[in-house]
């Protein structure tokens, strides 16, 4: 099932990118622009056919697709007869709609996927509250080793923590919920700390050597203990405040999907903003560093993650990943740098501001922006993208992300 899941998720990525390009294609044709080519895939042509004025084809590399709109920039060579149908000859608002159509199609597809998951399996409860310690008779279920290939009980077990112990304090920090455990130890790697536990009504003071592991270039402390889910009372598991999944009907799923979509959009924006800072950690993982859970991935890595999820029968998670990926594709393309859609929109906005200032000075509009002047910046962005893509793809092969499922 792993290979099947990898192939299926890769296919989902290709469909998402082609769907993005179809947004550009359909709106460009609607506004009378000349669309010369619409291809699935990139690179050398495998086969093609012409219908009307557009050539439809399949390219050799299954990494997306492209839509060739005539006159997207002034450097595009055109037959004089096609000039009225060139993109740069159309009103600014039409060009902006065509450019926005690609990301919007991804947002629509992502929302549709989330809605489908909501009515069939439920959505993750993003407002989930941590289970209070006093609701869990046994907080510690099992001590465990935390390094791959290691043996033994782990730091907590070596310190004398037993299954059934209730955590009270870690390094003088009160433990009021299970979420407090990781928060308390994440900065204590390599240190010796006191753990206070309640063992059948008797308070025990234990000393533990917190282990340390490198994640995305930083050291994180780990005790090696986990929650015993079997010890949580059923009435707590049934409480919607603590449940990880919220189920919906066809009508309530609309509001639930809107709420979850808003959360994904915010997280996508945060992820894009922090994207550059995570690349050094990805590069380190190529040479043996641990791959962070929020590490950027390529189509290779994303497909591998999708395959792992399918291999465990987690189909809802599979589609949630695909839906979130569509929001990332849409959001990433809105970055205001050429060659992204957002960069072309920024150029159009520049033209409008420039022409407004020219009008105040009694001058005629300046015409389409000269993309030749932007070529150094465009080539620089291309070079950065190629470099980042190479780093992430190599990392996905050498040190792929393995989910703890």
C-alpha cells in the first residue's frame, strides 16, 4: 500500500497543479486572450493535438503543467494580428483576474476536499483543549527509548517513573495537562531535573537526566514518556472539548469547513513566511541531522508522506494533506515576485500607480511594463528556487520524513 499511496498522492499533486493552470486557461479564454498551449507535465513533448487555436499536449516530466497565454509580457514575440488578443493589451482588471484564477482554483479545490472529509470522517478539532491531569487516573502509560535503534526504558524509566504514576511537577513546573510535559522539558536537554510524581497517593521525588536530540538545527529535551490512552475515562474521551476529531452533518460541515479552512490559511501563511529559515535545517538533514516535523518537502517528500498515511489506512489524513497542499500551492503562487502569479499582479499594480502619477502630471499612460528590466530579479528568483528545490529533493531521498504513526 505504501507504493500505491505514493503514486496516488503524486497524482493528486499533478491534478492540483493542472487544476491551477486550468484556472488561468479558462479565464483567459473568457476574456478573449489567445491561449497558445495547455500542457500536462513539463519538459519534452510526448504527444499533442490542436483544437481550435490551442495546442493541448502531454509532456514527459509529470511535475505539473503550464498554460501559455500570448503576450503575458512585452518580451513575448507576437504576430501583429494577435496583438489585440495579447494579455498585456487587455484591461488591468482582466489580467489580474486571470492571474488570480490559478490560486483561487487551488483554494476552491482545497475547500471542497476539506468539506468532503468533514461529512465523511470529521475534521481535526483545532480548538481542542488539553486533557487536565486530574481527569487522567494514570498519566504515564509507558516509558520509552527516544533514539532510533536504542534500547532501554529511556530517561524517565531510568529515573524510576512507573506506569500509573501521575506527573505533578517537572523541574518545579506544575503539570496541569499532558501538553505541559513537552513544554516543560523541551529546553532542558542534557540537564538533570527533579520529577515529582503521585504514586497511589504517595508523593515521590525522582531525578532524571533529560535526553537531548537535534531537531531542525536546535536541541530539544526528551523524557521518553507517553500518555496511556487506555487510562483516560470514556466520559473524557466523549467530551467535545478534548476530542481530536469533530464530526459534522452535511449542513454543519459548511461552517466547520470554513472554520478549519481559516485555520489552514493562517498556518499556510506562517509556513510560507518561515520557509526560508527552514532550508538550513533541511540541508543539515542531508548530512545526518534530524529532519524536523515541519520541514519543507518536495513533490517526492510529500508523496512519500501520503504513501505512509495510506499504508496505515488513514484516508481522511491523506485527503487533509492534499487539501492543505492546495492552499500551499495557491498561497506560494501569490508571493509578489516574478515569475509567480503574485509577481505579475504586482507589476500590473505598479503600472496602475505609475499611470495615475503620470496622469496627475498631464502625461499619457506609460504602457506595459518592460519585463526586460526585471530579468535580473527574475533569474535570481529562478536560481534560488532551483537551489532550494535541489536541496529539498536530495533531503527527501537521503533523509525522508518518517511519520510516527
